[in-house]
């Protein structure tokens, strides 16, 4: 598996996940809603890995858009990897590409992107992207 897929930017974060029995649905594979939970966890871990402030009393990121392509069901038992890429960095937002693959990278289960917008908590209006996020996303 390529560490930098052609359709996405620089690889920011890779997070392995061991599947849990409770992730399954009636069809005995991971429920589609859990894909979003996996992505959320990978984003938070990436933000925390920055080693600098990315959320404050005054500013916070909001999920503005999600695009998810479900490619293959995720069977149980097993392991997956969530990979985040930097697709676009704006003045108030960052677009993060994502891929969910089998642990060995042979099966693509899902891909797509999310747009995270930083807002001023008091006004609810967009505010400048934090420098650590901008720097690590490649801007």
C-alpha cells in the first residue's frame, strides 16, 4: 500500500484499530456508523499528536462536511488502519482525506474526506486555523 495515495496529500496519521464485537451489525460486519467513529478517533489522536494547542477556550474545530465512500464491508474478527491525509489547507479550515483499510492495506474499506472549520466559540464565526494544524498539514 502506498503511504501517499495519488488522490490525497501527505500522510498525516495512521492509526491501527482492533475491531470490537459491539461494532457489528445484523449482517455480521462493522456497522457503517462505526466508520465515522473510527475517523473521529483518528482525527483527535492526530490533533493531540501535534504537541501544541489546537483547541482553546475561545476557539474549536467543527465538522463542516463529511464525504464517505463505502467500498467493502469490514468483516469481524480483524484489524483495520485509519489513514489521514492533508488534502487542502485554507485560512479557517482544513480538508482531511481518509482511508480505512485492512491491517495489511490489501483491502480498501472506505475513503473520502472531511472539512474541519475552526470557529470562535463566542460568535460561532470562522476563525484562523491554528498554527500547529496549519504547519503539520503542510501549509
